[in-house]
């Protein structure tokens, strides 16, 4: 809350959307605290979950697109992966890795999972279903827990 007051912002759905979006990119912030504060302040759990999930999903899509359009840079310049290793990595990722996107909501590892999905060209429909599901269930669980704790 101190951050919001420092920026002269009040908790709102638009602030939650922006914070949730940024939290799903490489910006090291979280949005869960604001969702909980808003529910405790009387905001609709349904609206807050939908808003946070939407923002976080679109932030994940942004990271995915960075992976798609920056894949050559990441693979060749940063990771220095040769062609044979890249073929092996793609085969393994396509077989097992895309399911890891259900964990894209996790701190620290979630953003790189979305980036890898872009680098390895996971289909957008599969990507969307997996990350939206993971992010939705995380926010829904947090909203439910917050409502239970507050007695609502």
C-alpha cells in the first residue's frame, strides 16, 4: 500500500490490471498483495480476479512475443546454443515443456517459462490455455483465501 500512496494512487481495477501486467513481464513486482488488499477493502472478488488474470495473461503474452521475435538473439547471442543442441532442446520442450506453462504464475521462474514458450514457438492457443488457466487458478485461490480469512 505504501507504494500506491507514494505514487499518489488509490487501489482500483485499472491499477490492479497494470500491476498484474507488469508482474508478468521482467519487472520484479508482485500483484497478489493488491488483489488481497482490494478484496479486504470491499472490491468484488470476481472483478478483481478477472482483472488481475487478464492483466497477468497479457503480460505473459508480451513476454511470449519477446521470445518469438527475439528468439535468434536469445539462442545465438545470449545462450550460444548450436544447431544440434537446439534441435534436441526443442524436441524435449515440445514433448514435456509446454505443460510447465501451468506454472507460469510462479515468482522467478514464471516469466522465463513464457519466454521459452516463445523461443520454442509453442502454439499460441496452447500457450494461452495453459498460462491463462494457471494464472486464473492462482488469483482465484488467493481471492478465496482472502475472503475466507476476512470472514466474507
